[in-house]
């Protein structure tokens, strides 16, 4: 029998931390807005800094490049969520994927961009090689960190194939859930206000059912 883990309340955010978070969010929002208005190639760090009311030096305290500022992707799991997963019950694949889905859904419920923001940034990435390279590097860093968290749970090496494969599967499942959430919410600003957690959990449930069944389930329109 498995037990559910109560969500841990986040510590009170200090004034300095809140200001840093708000400044980072403003720089990202400004970068995306200017990219929509002028095209990403025409946007400069100086333009972003001026519009956001900070100096270029301050900009570089938050982001190494304008490409990095374009994305507000969720980073690694917060320590409380990583610990919750690592200390969970069960090392079998189903239990690991179940609990990975739970903590990633909780994380992304708070940290995921809006559907329109997600669509716009990915569209820009598809057309600008430097943006795509930055996006892929950020995803790879998150996946490496996730593999380390999986290794803590399973007692396997962080650079071993088991941990890396489970982390890669989890990231692919998250992308599937986010895509479904974005499609169902629509591209309008403010859509998807309920967050992507339910869609992400649904994708993990589908994955676990497929693995348990050992075969792909035919859809309603499948030819027999």
C-alpha cells in the first residue's frame, strides 16, 4: 500500500528574494514582448534593459544572454520536492514514474509558462538556431539534475543508464502533458489559468498504463 505525501508549504519569501524574482520575471517578459514586436534578431540587451528600467550590467546578473532571457522554463526540482521524491516508497519502475509525475506536476503547476508564452518561445526557437541551442541546453541541464534525483531514490549511479533513461522518459512525458495542456487551453493570454498539473499527471498515468499493459492500446478509430 502506498501513502500520499502531503505538499510541504514553501518558506516565506524574503524581500530581497522577491525583488530578484520580480526583476527576473520582468526581464523575461520584456524580452518576449520585444521579440514579438520587432523580431528576435533585432532585439538587443540594451533594448531589453532600457525597457525593463535596469542597466545592461544588471541584466547580465540575471541572464548570460538575450537567448537565455527569452525562456522562463522551470528549472530543477526545488529541494523540498526532490527530497519528497527521493524519500518515497518503492524502487520499481511504476512507483518511480508515479512519484516523478506527482512532483513534476506540483513543480510545473507553479512554474510553467502560459500556453501562449510557451507557443511563442518555441516558435522563435524553431527559427533561430542560437535560441534553439539555448533551449536544448536548458532542457539537458534539467534532465541531468533529474537523473541525479532518480539515482537518490533508486540507489543507482546518477550517470548510469537506468537513471538517465528514467529522467529522459519523465521529461518526454512532461512535454507531452504540456503540449496537451496548451492545445486544450488555447493560445489566448490568460488561458490555462488552472495550470498544467492535471495534464501532466494524465500523461504519466497513460505512460504507466502502457508499460503495465505491455502493448499500445488501439484508439477508437483503429482499423482491425
